[in-house]
């Protein structure tokens, strides 16, 4: 992956994903998340952008924890 994620379109992102990990479904998830962010977050409010980033980091932390649990059980 030579380009920054922000420079990649969703088709490029999907190509980087593992075929076993439901790339179509996960690409749709990413699009839905971005739609929610654009609807809910005021992009002119720096504090709100920071809080949105923190909330998303919390979600990522939960996903990582779930991955660790999966790895330990398999």
C-alpha cells in the first residue's frame, strides 16, 4: 500500500482487503461510517472533529480487542 488511505478510493481499499474478509461488506461498512460522520460531525468545529476521532479510536480499540480474543481462541 504505497498511497495514504485518504488518497485511496473505495475500490482501491477493497483491492487491498483479504478476499476471505468480505471486502464488499466491509467497504460498505466504511462508506456507511463516513456517511454518518459527514451527517453528524461539524467539520468547522475543531473540538467536535477531535471528539469524533476519539470516538472512532474507541471503536477501533474494541475491534482490536475482539481480534485478540479471536486469536487466543483459535
